[in-house]
């Protein structure tokens, strides 16, 4: 499966570059190289394509242009590509809505007429009336590359703080808009990343977190440390913002703060990177001179603040309950805090909890699909909110005294519907139902359970057009993520519908490392158990083959970010198993991921190459370092790597170096291409036009490489 780390030797950069004297239909450009060799606790590791870590260097730009030319020339030669893009555009062109929320007497929600690059924010006092446009990001950039990154409205619904992200960057600029007039005030805040905002109840200003101003030239690559929590007084320059909390002794801590509904407290969530185990601090806002109280300071579990009744705080936590429970803490009593259980752990994963309608609305995951239960404020069970079918629900926000809440529901062939729930009537009302250009009844989804290599039972959703025969000949796209306690649940994506419409099967595997079954499931696929995630994915592929859904020549795998790592690891460990691979914005260099932007934050899930034990494990599966060395004749499956030159989450160097190394190592004529998007980032806020174009290219690539027969 994977090579022993003790057997690894230094690879000569030149030997690696010129190793591909194999038959190929492509003449790949030589990437810029160096003689860079790094020492990891005595183990020497060559990094010949280190210059590609600087995407703005002239040599890198030349390589990017030449790679894109090869890729797009190849894609243009696929006859079905135009028809796929046309059909994607048709299916995408439907009116869709975000989940509404209410402040005072006014509702706010997002809407997209169909092909708008960005969703538009609307407001109304009555859903029976024509809503008023409040913010349209589409007018801010002709190509749609400016996106709404976040927003927060005052309790009196008069002002809205909002953040804008450009070209997919994590960096955001925040402004303040008057809801009534739609005009911006003079407030402007910069260098904000990984932050929400939360207004004081009097509307005098809001809390937010930011970094110090970075090096402008390298802001998309350099590491970011020392998050700081500030208060911005409305109408004043950012330079006068009051520092609320910082920890220079803990440069990796991230702060997000929220004002409680009663306005008495500021709840400060403290995380170290992506570790779900967090800390909870708070500040008494009634006393301007109060200090921050470091209440839950051990990072021994995950804590999510729900609501408070005076000094008694309610939390969702997995402390001594891996699947989650609801607890309370009386902050009027001396520290250390005494934790009292309100709603015990159940057999399902407790995903989210809100306090609305004088109840707790608890969103559970039952075998990776949603179930919603209600509890009285004393913890007593109080029924459930029935959902239409197997799928994913989200929303349920509001204030405790609200008599209504809103939620979304979606499935693999069910476009997102928006519901309003009336607590007095205890009934859901369909508010927005999309009108789509296909018949959802033509498709079906089944959930299966298969065994991974160590016998672990793993769920998988399989969706396809009704009437599909299990004869081993179906083109199949297997998708996965498996990391960071993130749950993969049913969702509607137009691109997957078009894939199924073309005769493809779409499969989603719920791998270890995710959050589908709580913290134990997460821990079973992180750090030195990360190989379990890859084994789960490989076992999912084998299940699809063994049960005649598909066969190796017809099976493609895909995933993005941590899912791109998943694809990279599986295709290098089992190149014989797949008919095509589509790694998207993947973490491919497991020895250097922590050197860039927020990469250090992922060490909670991956470990660090600076630690000898972690290095040995990371090196054993790192996709970049697992590509066959010179002399080993390996035929890798057809591959199209996708990334973006403005990705400051997973910097494009991961994909650049992986592509250059893979192209040099390929021993057969199967394509190893890289598609590099410009003016785009990690994925959030990507314009609709770019999403459709990229999807058309992915499906066209698979049509050709899997030998699919579709109309041109």
C-alpha cells in the first residue's frame, strides 16, 4: 500500500524531471526547478519544484500559461463539452433562496434569479410583498469575483455590517450599510479573516477579529498569526478600534465573539486552528471595566454556546459524550465551572442546537441525514419537526421569544426548499420551492453500508436515474472528504444532477475523519489514523465494483481541499483501481502545508512534519511524495487537477508541484492535466459562470476518459 518511510531516499531533482521517457500524447512544459533538499530529523527529502511555490515568479507564470494551454486545448477537442455546458446552464438557471432570518419587524434573505454570479441580499416586512434589494455584489465586479463574505444586522434592523471577499480570497473588507436607504456609511475595516461580527444591542458598534496588516506582496502565501478581538465604534476610523482581547503568547489562537440576546455578555469562542476542541471565555458588557473571564480554558472538548438565562449559560458539547449533549453552567458560581446535564447524549450525532420558540431546536444526524427534535428549556422532550424525506436540513435560527423559524431542506435530487415553522401551530409551511428544468421523480437515492479494510461499517449514499442497471458498466463518480469533523450529507447540486442525467451514478461516502458519528468517528481518521480515511474510500470504490454499480474503467473519484488530499492519496496508493481522478484544490505536500497562510491550523488533524513521529506518518502517505520515483513504471489513471491562482487557503503550490511531479512520473499515455483558474480562490464565493465552466470541463474530461456516450 504505502512505502516504508525507512526505505525513502533522496531523489535527484534532475532524475525526477527527466524520468518520463514514456509514451505520451502530451508534451508537458518543464516546471522551474532547484536543487532544494530539506532535512527532517535526519531524513533528506528533495523538493525539486520548490520554485513553483511562488506563483507570481516569471518562470511560474510561464509554466501556468503553458499548462493551461495544454489542458484547454485538450478540453476543446472533446465534442460533448459544449452540450454539457449548455445543459448545465439550463439546469442551473432556476430561482433559489437562502434561509431567511428576522430582526425586529423585517426579514432578510438571499436570492439568485438563476445565473447571477453572486446571490443578492433582499429585505421585506411581509413575504407576500415584493422584496427590496439591499445588496447586489454583482454590480461590484463585472466578472462576478466580489462576493458577500458575511453579514450582521442590528436588533432594530436599521444597520447591517457586511464583509466582501475578492477573487475568492479569505481576506475581507467590512462596511456598514443603512437598511432603509441602502447607502453605505463611512465605516471601513480591513485585514479581516476568519471572523464574524456581532453588534452591541444599542447599535453603537460591533465586535470583530482581525490580523495585523500583512505584507501586501505576499498576503496570499505568508502565514497568518495573532488574531485579535476588537470593538469598532460606529463612525470612527479602524485605527481607533478598541482592543478587547489578544494572546500574543498563543499566536495560533483564533477568536470569534457574539453578544448574547439579552445584551449582557460577550461570548468569546477560542480555537486553535481547526481543532474542534475549543475554549469559551466571556466578558460582562454591563460593566465596561470588566475583564475577560477564561471560563472553559482546557480545550478538552467542543463547546458551542446556545443561549443564557441570566448568568446560566447553555452549551452543546461533546464533553464525556462523543455524540453530543446539552449542558448548563452557572457563571455566578466560582470557577472551575460546574457542568450540569440538561439533554443527555442520544444514539445520533447532535450537530446543532438553537434556542427559539421558547424551546431548544436540536438538529441531529441519523446515519448522515437530518432529524430535528424539540426540547423544552428544562430539557424535557417536546416532539420533532418532521422533514419531507431523507436529506439535509439547516437553519432554525432566531431569538428565544420568536414564534417562527426558517429552515432549508435538500436532497441529491431535491433542490433546496425553504420552510417556515410556526411554533404555535407546530407546523411547517413551504415558503420557497424552486422551479427546476428536470423531473426529480426520475431519480432515486439509496443508502448502503459497507465494510472498510479493518471491518468498520461505513455509510454511503448512491444516487442515479431510475431504471439504471447494475451491470458493472455505469460511469460512476465517487466523492468524499473525510476530515476536520465535517459531516458530508445529502445536498442538491445541479452539476450532480446533470451527471446522473447523462447516465452517471453519483456516490458520496461518509468516511472516518468526518463528523457524521461524533468525535470518535473524527478521531478515527486524523493524525496517525489518517490512513483509515483512504482505506474507507478505497473500500467504497471496491464496494461499487463488487456490487456491479460500476467497474474500474468506468469509476472516477473526486474531492476538494482535504478531499483533494483524499483523491491524491488514493490514486497514488491504488492507481490500478480508478478509471479517472479529479483532485480539486488538494493538500498534496504534507511536509510543507503548515508553511503557508492558515496551513498551520490543520496540524490538529494532520500533525506536523517538524515532529519526527508525525513526519514519518505524513511522509508515508503524502500524495506529492508518494508518486513513483524514477525507475518504477507506474501508469496513473487519467487525471485532471484543478486549482486557482488566488487560493490563499490551500495555496496552489500544492497542485502545481503535484502536477509537475506526476507528469514527469507518468509511464503511459493517459493524460495528467492541471486546470488553473485565474481570479478565483478556494471555492467560496466563486462566480456562477466559473462554476459552470469548471464543471463542464470536469464532466467533459470524464466523458472522454470513461468512454461515456452522451449527446454532443
